C-alpha cells in the first residue's frame, strides 16, 4: 500500500468520524512496517478533532515524536482543534505556545 493511498484512506475515515477504524488502520501500517509519515498522523489526529477526543490526539502527537515523525502546522492545527472541541482549552493554548 503506497503512502498516498494510505493517507486518502485515513482521511476518508476521519471525515466519517471513524476514529476507531482510523486508529486501527494506522496501527496496522506501523506493525507492517509501512512508511508512516506526518500526513498519516495528521489524518488520524483530524479524526480525533472531529470526535473531540483530545486525549487520543495528545497521545498521537507524543507517538510522532517517539517515531521521529516531524509534526507540521497541520498537525498542530488538528491537535488544537481536538483539544478545543474536547474542552481542553489549556492544552490547546500550551500547544499554540509550542508552535
């Protein structure tokens, strides 16, 4: 599975607010040593934002750092959105300060 197709699948799951499926798909990619980049994580963090699951978004940002995947502006924006929708305004402001 090429990275572009994987990103499209994950983005589609995010749009459907299918967070669990997006997390499972990302996990499958990691376990099967597929190339996983910031676009994959961004799509799943977007699913977190759409479902207001800020704790999962925070975990994914942390995992990105552990896997040496550089977060970008889209990553931070999606995570901030997840925090805000989940009512974690303090966390959102902390992330803004990190940018």
